[in-house]
C-alpha cells in the first residue's frame, strides 16, 4: 500500500473519484430499489397472495372492479383459494371525521374490508382481536381496528385503547384491535372497518385479496376465475360480459404498481453510470501504464515475470478501488438521506430505504466489479508484454503500441456510448414531463378543490347551503361540488349508457363512460367550458325529468352513429329511467393527466350518490379561498375537520411527481456520465500528448502548422467518439420498446432529440480533445524537444 500511495498520480485520483461516484450513486439507488421492489412484504408467504379484479379487452376495458356478491361466488366456486377477502379499490373518497372523546374531529382515511382480510394476509393484531365473521352482518355493532401509526399519533400509544368508544362520521364505533407497525395496507389507512354485506352486483368498487391454496398454481387459479365469470355472464348478462376475464396480480407487483418500470429504468441508468466509471478508471489505469514503460522494463529485465508485474498492477488497482469504495459508501449514505426527503409519496416504502446488509453487499459487489473491471486491461497487457519492446520504447521510440492505442480508443467509444444513452434518456424524460405538465386537462389551473370528510349530516342539504354562502362571497367567481375529485388517479366510477333504442340490450354489451355527480355551477368553478346546451340548475331535482350532461368525446361518438347528442335520451346504469342530454361540455382528463375518455354527468339532486368534494374558483389567492371555505363550513357544521386543499395546478404536479423524480435521477446520472466521458477524452488526449511530445516537436520543427498538428492529435480520438455515438444510438433503438411506455407523447427514437444529443456530445468531446491538443501544438519545438 505504501508503494501505491507513493505512486499516487492525477490519473489515480481521477480514477478513484470516478469509481467513488459510480459506487455511491448506484448504491444509493439500489437502497431505494431494495426497499420498494426487493424487500419482502410483512406478510407470510407473500408469493401466495394475489389481488384480483376484472377486465374486458374486447370492450377496451383493462380495469373493472368487483361487487360484494362476487365474494360469495368465489368462496363457493374457487377451490384454489385458501382464503379470500374484499378490499377497497382506493382510499380516495374514504375520508371520515374521527372524533376521540370531546376532542375536535380529525380527518382520517379508512379502509372497509371483509372480515377475512387480516386472516388472508396472515397477520394478527398487536393488541385486541381480529374481525369476526359476523362483524359485517346487519345488526352487528360498529367496530374498528386501528393502524399502528394512528394508535401512536392519535391515541398516544395507549395500551388500554381496546374497548374504547370513538365516533366515525357521527357514528359510535368500538376499537377492537391495533395492528403492528409494519402493516400498512391499503397504504395510508388510519383504521379498518368491516365492509357491510350487499347484494347489488352493479356496485363495483372493490378488489379481491386471495391467498392461493398449496398445491394449486397461479394458472389454475386464474382458469377457475375465468370459468366463474363466464358462467356469471350467462346468468347475469346485465352485469357481466362473455368476453370478461379475470386479472390476477401478485401482491408484491400490485404493491409496487406503476413504479416498478420507473425504478427499473433508474436502476438501469445507475448501473450504466457505474459501468462508465469503471471504463473511465480502466482508461486512466491503462493510460497511466503507458507512462511507466521504463519502470516495467527495468523490473522485467531484473527478472520479474510479466505475471508478477500483473499482480502488482492488480494490487494497485485494488487499493485505489478500496479507497473509492469507502468514499462511495460515504456518498451513498448522504444520498440515501437526501432521497428519503425527495422521493414522492406515490412510490411505496421509499421512506424505508436504508443502508442494510443487502445494500452493503451491493456496494461491495460494485467495488469488486470496479476492481476487476478497471484493472482487466492493464493486467492483461502487462501479462502479455515482452521486455525487449519495452526497453526499445523506453530508449526513445516515438510511436506507441497499436494494441494499447486501440484499447484506449475502444474505451473512449464505450464511455461515449454510455453517455449518449443516458443523455438521450434524460432529454426524452425531460420532454415527456414537460408534455405532462403542459397538457390541457380541461380545467382551470387556479381552481381549488377541497376534500370534505364524510359525516352523518344530510350531504345534499349541507352542500346546497355551503355553495349558496360561497357564491355570494366577495372574490368568488364560481363554486360547485362533485362526487370524485379530479386528477386523483385511474380509479373512479364507471357507468354503461344506452340510447333509447338500445335499452333492451344486455347491460354488459353497452359502452362504458366515466360517471360523475355534480352540482350546478361545478363546470364554471372548474373552468370546463360549456359548448352547447345548458348547465344543471337547482330545479333538476327528483321531481323533474331526468337529465344528464356529456363531454365532447361522447357527443362526437354519438354523432358518428348518426345521433344528434343534444336532446338525445339515454339510460345509464345508475338510473331507472331515460335521461335527456341537456348540455355538452369540453373534454377533461378526469382521472389522470395521461387519461382521457367519455364522461357522463348527472345532477346531484337526481341520484342517491352524494357529492363529496368542493371546487371553488375566484380572483383571490388559493389560501384565502380555502380560509373562506373553512369559515363557512364551520358555520354550517362546527364538527367538520379541516378540508384538504389542492389547486388543479398542484394536482397536475402531483400526477407527474414520480415522472419528475425519475427524470431528475436520470438527468443527474446523465450529467455524471457526460463528465466521465469528457474527463476520459481529456485525460487520454493529455496522456497521448505526453507520450508524443518529441514527435510533435519534430513535426513542428519540420513546418507542420498548429492547426494540422491539432487535427492529427484529435482526429483518431474523435473517430472513436463518433463510433461510440453510433453504438449508443443503436442501443437506444433496441431499448425503444421498453423505454417508450415510460414516455408521454414522445417516442424513444425521436429524431430531433437524438440528433441534438449526438451533436451536443460530439461538440463537447471535440472541445475536450482540442484544448490540450491546441496548447501542445502551439509550443515551441525547442521546448518540446527539451521536455521529451
């Protein structure tokens, strides 16, 4: 080690820094990858747990929820299930006012599950008991099980909480248990309550959670489910389609959701950066070896075998890599801390990223790869080197070995190829996120949405009075209310719809549209233009003829079928009579920035489904509008907990949060790869100049111009840069089918992006090669000869 420290040069320092950067960044990202995708869930035999819903590809539907009667069908007909329960599709819309004693109500998200839920997961409460089979039957007393975090935050971790009475939406419940700290499913639930029995097969808002019985395969289980849905389509044609199939997803995959491909993308990018760091170190080690020809020649002439020289070089690389590993681990610890604060909430378990033994083992493996990867070429060259050529070289030959020059060129190409892939990936993700954020969602971005907790009060009357108060307030342009808050994800209410001439068709043969319940003034408050017809009004109540409004997409669909949409009479699943289309509004991306489709709106006074979310728009700041809503809400219902406030602009940003996070990661990695590529080119050119100083001086003395010498010095390196760019673009083209689904309104092979990146990288590489070459070519020949 002492010898290595004495030999420490700029090349070794740069190699150590490059390796530390690669090891540190890849280790930090692996900690996130491990926490989200690799670490087992806190449920025994997690590979036997599945989440189930339906799909109807023939109807263009990839996602259809379940109804309670289907749980009974599964229990009776699916032999592959050891246990099955129903869970809510989402906690969105399940906000409740929780009141503990005489304290002010607080807002919590709740999950209604069937009694076998925890049994299916294979977990038991930390305190108290699990749900009993009769807890969801009519006449059973209301009960609840607390999550560990809710018990800790709202009940001060009181061990005597079991048996305590709490009020949830004005109704008394008995706390029967507390779950362990690692149980957070569905994510964010403060407490669980029993899902009550019902017999409406059209009330789809649930998933099934099933544990596969030992001895059955996933394929057998899915075949039994498909057979069940085929039979149900014959028995209940209004609710099931013959083309309907089951969708069976393992619980780990369901848990990770859409973040899996995004994290795989970021992890692949970090490994590319680690590869670039190894190539940089390999290039620097190889270049450094060229400056030690006299030393190596002397050692070999004194009897040292080439393999002994190779072992020495391997030892030197190992010491350098060890320093790099320690520095990389320190960098990884800092980056893990930063990632914990920066990762969006949409990525599950990201806050659990830590330096555990998995992550530490990855760092050691990365260091080992770095050692052998960066030392491979120098060791191989040393082992195959004869003493006579080395002695001739040290005696003053002006030309170097062709193999070494070729190796350096190929390494430069490899660095360039990695930089092209990462820079292009970063640029594509920047464009994708920009398209997401600039997407016209059909809503005014300054509109404010507020999520009011469910309480036992009359919802229609409460919102009617609240909206009357708000509309008369200074600075308020419009206010309204809606069933589902816009831009809350892909989950929502669907409805079939049928024209008057189609009401005899089975319900499941009818098309599907997004379903919303709204109040008068809602579209104006949200900034969605009314294109034709009229808005709803307070006279559209239960005593008036049924009416609906539709969006432009659905209106265009009707027109293509030869039907005038305004005034058409249609029947939707939730209505018992035909309803007249009285208005057409602009298209809006209701469930997410990426999703569009057909929308059907019904007035809140003509349905039993309550509105839950307030929308307000004004010429005052969002904070002032929110304060106004809180004030007026308190006057009507003093026990209403504070509402969750979000502008449409914030909702759009939240929708793109995971995309922005992955974009930032890949862009940061691409900058690192660019710096490594530039450093590699600069270092190789500098070392080449040092090796050819005498040759440059002689050519200059014989009349070669500074420009011609510079061109000669840089041309070979830039040829390898060009080759690397071609290889990088080919790799991008090959990976396009995997990368394109991660992009929005952009293709992975977008010519403008790839041309710009290739041109930019070549310009940077040209500058990195030209600066030292121009400086060396401009020196006086006598100075060059004296230095050589």
